[in-house]
C-alpha cells in the first residue's frame, strides 16, 4: 500500500477544498521523510518485528481520527475537521528535523516544538482559511502531541489546560505507538 497516496485520499475526502489545496502546498515544502521509520532507534512503534514508516503511522491515525469526528460533533468538510486532520498530518512531519532531514540518522527529539513553531511562524498562511482560535488549536495539537513528554510541556502538565482535540491527537499518537489502532478497514 502506498500510504502517502492514501493520506492524500483521506485528507481530500475529509477536508474542505481550500484546506486540501493548502495541504498540497504545505506537503511540497515538508521534507519527504514519509517512508522513513517512525522510530529511528526501533525502541517505539514496534509491531510484528518491524517499525512502520511515518506515512503508515499518520495514515492509521487519520483513519481513526476521521471515524471519531462525531465524538466532537464535527462534520467532514468543515473547518473544525480540517484542523484535526491537519494536526494529525503535520504532527510528525518534521520528525527528522528540517535541515538535512533525509540524511539525519535519528529523529529530532524536539520535532513537536519544531512543528508547533512552524504553524506559529506561518500563522498568516493558516489565517487565510481559519480563525485565530482555530490556528491556535492547530498549533497546540502539534506542539503537545507528545502530552507530558512534549518539549514545551511544563513539569505539572495536564490536558485539563487544553481543548479536548489536543488530547485526541495525543491519544491517537499513543495508540499508534503502542500498536492499538487497527487499519484493516479503509474509509
């Protein structure tokens, strides 16, 4: 299965047209690390003796996210859906950093901060489609997708201080990391 193509199919099906066009533009600027291992050391994400690619990891998170939209009373093809799908698609997009990402042997331990800062630094681009609050949510979802282990998390970090969508992205990431998500059924 070509997970990169499948990611695009899920995003096209769930996102508004404007957001999907933005995704296509952003994707061209992201280092093409989709086929790289989601765990460079092999310590995490282990399943059946192998480590999945970043694309496979994002794909299974997107499938689960799309199926859980109703929990938040969110419809596909809405700005709220777009923010969640963008959050999942971008959460590990800079896992190997930005510079020399294709040749870097290990993942960047601060990739969550890096992704959050990229959203923050490109706020004006996102605000052409989303409200200020929605861009803030996107930034928080990617910045804190590692939960209490996030680079910018305080020592007394708790999800009580964040919107529930931030927790959802974290839970999906942890479920994928621990091989709890099943991707047997496509959307």
